[in-house]
C-alpha cells in the first residue's frame, strides 16, 4: 500500500473510533497552500448525519490528529474544515522509502485477468489515423493495469475476415485471372507460387475494389461469393488469403513496433471462425435468434427503449457471417482459452452501437458468466489544425505512416545533431515523433475530439512529449554528473519549491488509480507535466553540483532521482521511449 494511502486509512480509523462513520476517506490537496497541505472536508457531512455542530466534530478530530507525529499545523477554518500539513520528518522518510522502492508510491489493485482488444488493424488496408488512438490508448491501459497488479492479455484483433478481404481477393482475380489460386483444377502446392503483390499493392487494391463494388452490383455479388468461400475455407481462395495475411501482418507489425505497441496475441476475426458453429449451436439452444428475410437475427432492443437499437445480424441471407458474429465468437473463444474477469475493447466512437449489440446478445445467449465485465472504451477523433480529420493531398483518409512521417519531419528540424550520435539519429527521431503524437493524444479526456498540430506538439517547450523527454534526459544527466557525490539520503527540505515537489510526488498513487478507473490517460498526462514543471522550477533555482552544503546537495540529488524514476515509470505507462540525447 502506498504511504499516503496508509495515512488516509489511519485518519479514517481515527474518525471511525470517535464514532463517526465515513464510507471512504481521501486527503484533498489544499487549494490554499498557506493554510495547509491538505484539507479534510468531511465534518460538514458528518454534522448533518449526526446532527451536531461541524466545528465540534472538527475539534474532536483535531485533538486526535494532533497525537500523530506524521502531521503538523492542524487548524480549523470556516464552518469546520480541518487543514493539515505533513511533518518534515514524515516527508523525508517517505521520500527515502519511495526512492528505494517506487512501489511504496503505488496502490496495487486486487488481482484480475483482463483481455484488452485494441489496435484493430485491418489486413490489406493501410492503418489510418483512426487506428492510432486505439493503439495508443489500449497499449497504455495495458501498461497501467499491469503496473497496478492486473494480469493483462493484449490482442490486436485484426480485421482479417470480412467482405474487405473478399473484395481484395476479387480484385486480385481481375488483375491476375490465371493465378492458380483461382483455378479449381489446380492440385499443386500453393506455397510455390510466386505472388506478384507487395503490401503497398494491397493497400492500393482495396480502395479500387471498394469503389467498384459501390458502382457495380455484379462486382459486389462476386465479392460476396468470394467472402463466403473464404469463410468456408475453400481451397485456393483460402490459400491466397493466407498469403495476403503474411504480407500485410508483417507491415502492420512494423508500424505497431515503431509506435512502441506490442501484443501478446495476434489473433484476428478469422481465428474466431472456429467457434462460430458452437456459437450458433448455443444460440439455437437458448432460442434467442429468429429468421428474418432469409437472415438470422437477434433482437437486442429492450422493451421500454425509445432510441434506435437495430437487431444484431448473425447470419446473412447468403450464408456469410457479420462483424458482430465474429465478435460474439471471439467472446466464446476468449472464455474458453483464457477465462478472463473482464474484456476491454478500445475502438473509436462510431463503434459504440456495434459493441452494445454484441454485449446485449452475449448476455441474452449467456455466452459468458454474468460477472464477467465487458467494457467498450470509446474515443473521439484526432483532427488536423483545420478542425477536420487528417486528409492526404488528394482528399483521402491519411494513412498512419504519413502522419508519423509528417511529425518526423518536424522533429528532424529540432534535434541537436552535435550531441545525438550519428547511428542513433533515426531511432531518436522516431522516439521523439512517437512521444509527440502519443502525448498530444493523451492530454484530452479520451472521448474528446482534439486538434493535433504537428508543429506545436513537436516543440520542446510547452505541454508536449518532447518537453517531457528533454526534461527527463536532463535529470538523468544531472544524476550522472553528480555521481561523485553522495545520493543516499533525503536529509532536508530546503524551501517551498522542494516541498512542492515532494507533495506532488505523493499524488502519484491517486492519479494512477483515477486513470485506471476512468480508462483515460489524461490524468497521467497532466500529472507528469505538473511534476516535471515543479522539478524544472527547482532546477532553474538551484545549482545542485556547486552546492557547498553537502546535506542539501545529497537531498537534492535524492529528490532528483525520485522524480526521475517517477517520470520513467509514467513515460513507460504512456508508451514513450526516452532517447539517450536529443
Ligand atoms: N478492425 C476494426 C476496425 O478497423 C476494429 C476492431 C475492434 N475490435 C473488435 N473486437 N471488434 O474498425
């Protein structure tokens, strides 16, 4: 348990022992620092509950709190607010213990097994900026949840099975009709066939096929037939699909790697297909589906519901299954393979209805135990400085790679080529560009749309990723230069600048807990900025290495080390890599 939580628990016990019941207790950081570090606001509520004067209750609590030597300057203000401060001795001890073990500043949660489904790249289609937030958010929630004690399994859940793949295969057939994949008489080994297609060809093929399908009903019908063949694992079509998968997955993996996004599982919609017969069996048994115009559907609208809630389309009239069906089958698969306590889905705001339908159908058919939580974690759009979604010059959706390149160009202008080693330049630029994008993405609450201005967010000054990286590198460099001096003990708190840093450090456990609850990284993003700013104020005010008071110098180095380690922890949660130099 974190040291601050321990203190909160003790204060709660003191209040309980006085005969006042509180459901929960947290120390509120004081807005009036001149009155104290924290404020206890509970006396007003207790007064109502116990029909007493709040000041009387406050006096009683104050008297008990005064016996605790972790606290000082306890005073009552207004109708019954209690202001308290932490004693220097307690703060010193706390920093020393956090400095030797950062877990003393984290509240571990009770064990749970979570599957996080994020990224959701589509095979044979270029990743676009919409996939970015899913990858960023999911990856960081994974890191945060793991850090707080959950077991987490991350799954890329590739879109690899539906009509888009049918369209791509059809278009390849039109381009290369003589490929043996399309020759039903072919009995040879498909792996020996040279496929004249690269990943960038694939990315071009899909839009072409998709446009044709919109304009030409016959073409669309052909694609539907191929999709069904694919889903039936028909020889030839299925083998070509596997080749497409290999080509595309390699590229997708490279993009995720460069974003510092990693998966335990690279499953896709197709992997769930093995579970579809069983899924349909269960649904039949539970009698929750019905026939409608040749298709099988599940009604998911609740009786008194007024907003639209279309039925879930389970099996289309041509026999192929929908995106919803693969998600249902995936739930079955995950239950069997991992038996998770919760499944989290990070997908953009437009998929809310989809997940609502899937979750309702899951409950109706009892696919998973009632106490297994299914959570959709949606997010808003990242827009370009003109307020509209990022577009390519010809008006298409901007591929993620192009956005990364755009930011890299900004970064390229700004790194210090005198200090970055030549063989590290590209890696450094990538790390900074990724930090630029990700940090900007985490500042707003996740469901908020925001504007990403590559120039502004690449700046090393301001609330930006590069600022955090730069400041953290500088802390490291100070610690290295100070190696010849003692860095063991936090002995004294010099002034309010130092004290502010210490108090800010104590906020960490709370921030991490809140962020996990809201499933948004904005709290973490604000916090690391605030901590870094406080530290940089200290850095500007003092000359640590030239300090003559050796106790003070040692204290400063310990404080620097604690902030540095905290920043590393937070940057890691945010999925940012710190370069050597920049
Ligand atoms: N591939 C989907 C898309 O690009 C996202 C997948 C989200 N996850 C899921 N289990 N459906 O829109």
